[in-house]
């Protein structure tokens, strides 16, 4: 991952059968994916069950999390989406995964959440 702060999205609850291509084809619907990484176990070479996708901008990453959260199911598993905790820690000036209480947190402006009719309208625009 090239490490653009707050542009990385954590994708969790991945089945080991999910391929880079399948995941990419889903993620690209939110915007340009700069990098996609599905970590594998060193010994078994099987996927660890999560991935990281880096988007072109922070706004696209935020949009992807809102768009996909609770809506994407592959192999009977609903995927989990969040801005990567690693990026939040870097932004806060900390190297730990969880920010400390005295670290300065950058406030974000989140657009209004999309409802189901907005999602369907957005999907129709893309096709």
C-alpha cells in the first residue's frame, strides 16, 4: 500500500474464496482503487480473512465505507468496511493501532448517509 493517509479502507469478514478480482470489481463501484491487498498466512498461504483497499482520495474512501457497509455479502458472509485503523493512528501521530486520548483527532465532514433509494439511484447512474 502506498500509504495515503485516510484513503485506505479495511474490509473484514472475507471468505478465503474471495479473489482480488472479485473484490476489486465490487470496490471500483465507489471510485478509483489505487491498491488492493489481501494478506495471506505465511505458512498456509491462505487469505487471513481481511483486506485493505486504497482509494484515490479520502472522500472516495469515506463514500465506499458508507456505500458498502452492511450491503455486500459474499459466500454467505456480510463484509465489514471501515477506514483503516492504521491510517487513523498515523493521522493522530501515533504508531499504535488505537489512538490515545491525548492525541489530536482530525474532525471529518461526513455527507449525509445514503438511504436505499439513493443507493439504487447511484447504481443506476453507473450502468
